[in-house]
C-alpha cells in the first residue's frame, strides 16, 4: 500500500485531514475524533462504489491536529470554505431566500437582504421576494429608523417626512430604538392588530379634518399591513422551526428542509448529494454547512430524523430534537416523504448537470487529446468601428462559471478595429500577470475566432514562454459556434453533444460579459458628462454614483447616498436613458 508508512504513524487524536489528487488539488476535507482510525478506514477493507471512486483518485493526504472534536469541526468549515473541495457536499449553488434584517448598529436600520453575514435579528425566510421588499418599505414608512448608509451632516428628506429620527443631528436614546425594534418584531412575527388600530385612529382623525389625501395614505398602510401574512402551504403547532428529512437511493441522499415560521410553513429547499461517506455523516455534514457555511439563522428548534448525533454538533446547536412519536415525528416523516418524492426529479437534474459540466469538460479534453480541461478561460472583444475597444475574460471550472474570477480589460495599445491585435494585447496582459504573480494557469484558453486568432494567441504565449493549448470557436453567419479550430485543424462536432452545449454556453457567456462591459463603459462615459450638469453634485457623490453603474439594484442603492429629491430624480432619469 502506497500510504502504509504514513498511515502507521498517524496520531490517535482529533483533527482534520485533506485528501489531494495527482494535481495536488484538495479534493476532500474531513474531520475525525481519531485521525489514526478514520484515515486508515479509507485505505483498508472494502467500500461501496462511491467511496472507491474517491479513494482511487487520492494521491496524497495531509492532516492537522486539533485539541478536540469541536475545534476540528470549526477548522473543517474554514478549510472547506478555502478549498471548495470537489468531493465535499456543496451548498454554494443553493438559492438564498430573502430575509428581513433588523440591524444591531448603534442607529439600527430595517433591511431586505440575502446576505446572512450581517449582525442583527433576521426574520424569514420569505417565499416571495417582492413581498419582503414591500414589507421593508412599509416598515420604513411606519417607523423612523435610520435610512442612510452613512450618517449625513444634516437631516434629509426622511426626517422632514417624519420617517427618520435624524441621529445625524441629535442624540437618540437607546430606549427609543428598543421600543421601535420591539414594535417591528411584533409585526414581523404576525402581531399586527395593535398597529392597525393605531393607524385606523390616525386615518379617522385626518378624515374628520377633511384631509382625505393623508387619510388615504393611512388606509393604504392598513391594507399593506393586512396583506403582510404570506399564503401558507402547511400549518403546524410549532412557532419557529427548521424540519429536516432525507431519503437514500442508488448511492445518493435526497435532503429536504421545511422552514416553519409563526406556525406556518413558509418555504422548503431540496438538495441531492452523492454519498462518499456513510449516509449519517453526509446528512450531518449537510446540517453543518447549512448553518455554519451558508449562515442560515438557527430557529427555535431543529427537527430531524434519528441519527447518531455528534456531541460537538449537539453542543453547538442545542435546539436539535429527534422526535420518536407524536406531531413532531409526523412532521419529520412528512419532510422525509417529500425527499423521497423529489429524488427521481433531482437525480435527473443532477445527471443532466453532470453531463453538461464535469463530464462535458472531460469529454472536451478527450476530444482535444489533453490531460484535462477542468479550468477554462475564454476571451472576447467588443468595440464600435474600432473605438472604445474593450475585452472580457470568463472563467469556467468543471463546466461551471466562476464569476468572481471574471476579468474586464480596456484596450490600451490598439486604436483601430483590429481584433487580432486586441486579442494579443489582452492575452499578453492576462498571462504576463499570472506568470509574474506565480498563479495557476488554466488548462485551456478559448478565443472567439479561428486560425488567425488562435495563432496570434499562441504567438504571444510562446513569447512569454508559457505553454497552454488554445481553442478557437469558428462562427457561422449568425455568430453562433459552428466548429472548433485546434492544433492547426478544424473539428466538427455534433450540435447535440454535451461538449457542444458547454462550448456554446461559454461562448454566449463571454460575449454577454464583453458586451455588457462595453455598454457599461459607454453609459459611464455619457453619464459622467451628464452628472456635471446636476446642480450641487460634488466629485465624491459622482464617484459613488459611477461605482453603482451596472448594479441590478442601482435605484435602491441610490437611496443610500445622501442626495436631494431633485438630484435623485435626475440621476435615475439619466441612468434609465
């Protein structure tokens, strides 16, 4: 056995271990109460096909000793976040549902958010994002909490409308905020009767004074409050809970999570994973990632099927219940039945995703006679008659886009419409930087074009003394991928193959990214000159506005800037134009 000596000298202590493949990539991270027993179990005895597959690609391993199993748990989470190993379960593709956040800042705010890393009290999840946004807007009207991201030097419009206490100019006592937060929490927990009665009194008051416009405003607030309760799919006798269930089949585990809030089932999530460990460890690993990687708030209780619960996990989540009878047991069984029903659908989706990502990458490498094509960088250019030229690069790993690794380039040396020269400049800048920073190169470069673009790119790489294969995507008259150009020859592939779907996806993504960057650049250039015409808008505010260009929630984020109503209206008008 190739690891015999290393295994014989393992410590019998708690810790974490990192499995590596032949490329020295970390492919699996685990924790153990006893490193000696745990690691030896991988390489001795018989295993199912899934574990055998994992062990077959392990070329080396490392371990880190910890003081106890709880420390190993924390270290494992950090290592998984750092390396994102292939064989650990991943929740990164999971849709994050919106929450409403009551912040813990000195001057608190009420926010709509999908980011669960901020400090404060979370309410949700909300199955309807629009409803959550409307709820936040309503609460900001009803209660005068801070609206600005940074405290301005003078009161804004919200203060004059009675919707902010203006902590920017006067002291607000802590008990005032505490009272407001308690009222907001009551509403978000469904206790709205008292607030509705107060609003009705105000509506009647302004109606009697014949101020019908003001009375109508309060009537609308009452209607909004009454529609805050989201339609539910299930009722329970539990106030707040997350209910977990799972089902095993064909080496996969299907996991369902039902979220119960204020006695109502407000949302459910479904997941599917291959079981490389025993199913209980896989299920408990999921629980860990769900709360401590994805940062979902821990509710009043957590219900789950009976498993061998690890001591460190029960210490950290002290609200776990594994019911053996009664209503709670029925709820867990119901969630597990849902996991079973969804397994077949999830398996089909998982298989299709695998075929069009990881398998397609492997098939592409085989087609091009490469060792692997796991990491791909694709480039595309965009300009108008050679002016304002830009280029973009997208990064795919195992057939999936990794958007934080995308890059944008303003072309510096090419002044005319010269696609070849533009490609050479960008390729040189990209890989000169990677070489200088001693960073990893991709397995394959894809360029938008055929022989000319490929050869031009290879020439630059040769000058840099870098050896990376370059694939060209040959387009038809509709600017769609029609064939491949590689190793001095054109390759035709089936347009129904998973390899073709992957390449088409990459081509469309890099083209979209290049075009969107070009449009943003054009829009920014036009907006800069237009912003100069807005009275009272200084350089700091202009810079802050320009930073928000291209953001999906541009208009919402403008609210965080201290602008007058006229300035805000002008900025939004210019942006929409």
